[in-house]
């Protein structure tokens, strides 16, 4: 089971941090829910007004997240990629994951990866934080990015 062994998620006090969120426009209902849940996580962490930008698709996320990482303490990337009948799914997922990881390392800024890579729309809905969803990846990605930003801040102060 995918969620097995998951630690309890505690929303940190991240007030004072600058947060950027980039979300795709594909699969609008799902990405809208991911975005709504990430913004809610930010609010619970003490960030009332994160910078929110929308991009066309998942491939555009890394470059936009890189720009956000240059002016923010943490970044969250949100999107949905659904497997089709061609190898395109693997190429997109690999490129986006590698790109977001590179942004985090190159900019030394955490990037919460809330890009759902699913075989079906139903799987994506189940992870999108909607009322009947079993997982809440937008919320989780935001909390992970903020928690990591706070860890980096503490390490840099030592």
C-alpha cells in the first residue's frame, strides 16, 4: 500500500517564509483541488499570501519553479500527468521530476513535488485532497517544502 509507513504530518509555523506555488492548468478540477489544499496548508503554517502562478503543463513547471526559487524560501509544484498509450508519459514524468530536483539543488531551495503521476484520472482524484480522496498531495507537498525550508534556515544559522 502506497501510504503505509507515512509519518504523521505536522504543519510547522512557517510565518515569515516566502512561499511560491506553481500549478498546471491541465485537469483543472484536480489541479484546482491540489492548489486549494496547498494554499490551505500555507495558511495553517502562517503564510497568508503565497505567490501563486499557473502554467500550461507539467513540463513548464521546472523553469517557473526555478524563478520562484530565486525569490522565495520554498516552492511547491502541482500538476497531473495521466498515462496514455505512448511512452510520452515516462518522458514527461522523468523530465519534470529531474527538473524539479535540479531546481532544488541548484537554487538550494526546497521544492515540494505535488505532481501526480497516475495511470488513471480516478487515481489522481484519489490523491488530490478532494472530500472523498484518500490522499492530499497538495497539502503534503506544501508542508514538506515549508518544513524543509525551516530545516535549511536552522542549518544556515549554525
